[in-house]
RNA sequence: GGCCCCGUCGCCAAGUGGUAAGGCAGCGGUCUGCAACACCGUUAUCACCAGUUCGAAUCUGGUCGGGGCCUCCA
């Protein structure tokens, strides 16, 4: 089954057929750089990171553009509050954004343009719209006349009359129609400004995306993405600008990710439940955050809560523990040419499961990037490989070893498409332990000391004392795991 | 008020016409000196009502409940 994706424009899933076979042009709205990014930005960027990775995995040559909007009212206001230039402020938060995305393990897009580097193209685009009579100059501002564009509001499926009833003209604006929006704003004191045919000024919000996307992807391209909240007005206005200017269809597939709620409530600054990516990464491993986000479909709302993050951590730990066990077995069992005496039915089943892994993964991802289903399929593989590990037949059945090695390799390759399992399992698991110990009153040394004492007690067959130590540690959240190689520990 | 979305096991979450994936938690086993891990088994008829259909969680209408957008927002 080929890739199908949900198109906001049509409201349904459609087969994915790029404009140019084998190639994909994809534009995702980045951030306005005036503050630190929050968990909602994390979701949007992780979702499109996975879409980017999967398209490449599926064999497409992807041109992925994600912009920085570095000129905007909010930037100007914030910069003035702090008494620094807009440029200094935006540079500060571009750097912060890059750091956050790197911490979350995102791949870099093909292009990461900044609005201020495309002023020339923006001015040219506005001029084209003015020449075509779609936009008009008014007191140094330039506005888009929405009634000149027949398809306005087709993406958000709104009604012009009803929208106008609620629309207002802000003080200082000189629009003909309340629904018109600014393409260019005349310069005011203490604002960054560039020369233009309408006098010094700066771009409005929306026009930068039209200019950057056409410069880097052409007038028409395949996928345009962003958060659901951008459907109106941002994306609606982009369509009006781009199609109004070029006369060609702008975007073939519109994709929008759902919101992140905090403990069942909408995330908002007024509720004080605003978490930045930095706050979250203090407490949770970045891969756990990614796992949490990808365990739901990208269009569904997700609820950010401690419980949900703990669940995600438990799930990811299950993968890493299996990988760790498998790595140890593979490292300690050199491949031989011996032939298995016989293959059990259960083993046959496991082998099939590994065999089917890629197909099942693609099936899930092809269905509008269903990462939740894809992860569920990978969990099935974990159970299968754990069974194989439990059989302990690696001495007399090299085929089992081969299947295990093959399974682990495939699991890592597919995991990488979702951005998982890049760490060494032992390193990752150790890091979770040491991070968790930070909050407790027990050190690793103390735990090791008690383990040594218990080991002696067990040698002495003093099981009462051995159990006492186990219980004592258990109360503090430390679980002991005895094995042939000795005793290790983990945290609840 | 307009437009849109959602309501699946204790929790999270797939599933858009053919008799409910997966994870976490729970319970019963195997393993273990005891445990843990792992494995095996076990736990739902899909908010409610009425329709369409041979057949619906999946389609239609209605009821109740929750949420989003309409102003800056991923």
C-alpha cells in the first residue's frame, strides 16, 4: 500500500503523488523568534522531523524548508522592552531554538531561511500583488484585498460574511475591508526598516513564508505543514498571497499537527501551565519526550502529564532493555557454521515476525504517518526477540543468533526513522539511573555497598539478612536483579 | 453565534463496514533461596438512543459530555 496522507484542504486522506516523481518539496512554518520554545513547538517539530525522515526512508529526495520568522511585532516589542535591537533578540532565540531542536534529536532541514534575508523577494512579491490590483498601498502600508481572491477561506472553510461581522480594524490601520491583512507595514520609530517602493517599512506576518517557499521550492510544491492553529489566518493568507501572485496552485497537501494540553487543560500563559522545552528537558530525557509525542497520532490532541511521560519512559526502557540483552548475547556468541538441529514452531513464528517487521512498519507509516501503530508493531517485535532470548539456544542454534542479530539491526534502522535507539543501551539505561538518583538520598556507592554485603550474606546462606537488604532498598525504590553474572540494580 | 474535532479495557492509545493492535498498571503461572527481568495465560463490544446494511466502534440522524479555531500562537 502506498503512502496516503490527510490533507486539511480536502478533509480526508489522499494518495501521496508528488508533483515531480521521486522528489518532495516540503515547507514547515518555523517559529517567530522572540521567546523560548515550548512543548507545543517540540511536538510540531518532532512530527515533521519524523515525516521528513520517513519520506527519505521511503526513497524520496526531500527538500525540507523550515523558516525562522525574525521580523515581527512581538520581536520588536520584546526587543524594545529589553532595550536591545530586534536583530540581537532574534539571534539570541534562533540560537536557543537550534539548541533545543538539537537536544530533541532533530535532523536539520535542507534549508533554514530567515525572513530578514528574503526582504528583496518579499518586496518583489508585494509589488507583484500591487501590480495585479490584488493589494493596495495605504499610508505607507500595503494591504491584501481579500475580496479579490475567490478562494479565500477555502482551507479553513470559513464564511467571509460571518468573519467580517467579527473582524475589526485596529487603530492606525487604514484598510478598505476589515478582513484585509498587511503585507507591508510602514516604518515607525524604533523599528527595523527596509527601503521599498512604498517607503521604508517591514514585512507583515505571512508574506515571509510565501516569499521563502517560492524562492526555495518554487511556486508550487508538495507539502506544507504547521500546527493546527496556523490554518487561519496564517496559511489561508499564504495561499492568497502565493496563488494571487503566481496564478498557480500553491500547495498540494496541507498537513497540521494537533495541540499539546497540560493536565487536560489548554496550554496557555494565563493559566501558568506553560512549559518550555528547556524546563521539560531538565526533568525528562529527550528521547522519552519524543516517545511520548509519537505514541499518539500527530493529528490528535495529546495530554502532557507526569503520568503520561512516566508511561513513555517505561515503554522506551522496554526497548532499551531488550536491545541491551540482545547486544550482550550477540557479543558473547561468535557466529559458527553449525546448523540448528531443528527449528521449533515458536522459533519459526519469531523468525516470521522479524521478517515482517519492515513491511508492518511501512504499512503503519504509509497510513498518514501512524507512528502509534508503528510503535505498537515494534513492541510486538520486542516481545518476539525477548522470547528468542528466553529460549537460550544460541549455542546450538546459530540461526537463532542470526535472526536475533538481524532483528536488532532492523529494529534500530526503523527506530532511527522515528528518531529512536541511537544511544548505546547500557549508556542510556545508566544515564536514566544516575539522573533518577539525583533526586534521591541514596548514592550509587551506597547501593553497591549494600549489594556487596548481601552477596556475602547469600554466600553464607544468611537469606534473612539478604532479604532484609532487598527490602530496605526496595523501600527506597531500588530493585535488585540477581543473575548468573552477579547482582545489578534498577530504580522503580 | 459561526466553523471544526473528539468520546474505544483502571490509565495511555491504534483501529473509518466483516465479529476490538500495542504500552503501563492488575491478576494467575513458568523461572528464582526469595525477588526482579523475561516469557505464557488472563481482563473491553467501543458515551447513549434510533436508523442504513447480510454485517458498524467504524455510515446517517438525534441526545449527553469534552475540546479547538474565529485575536498573537506549534
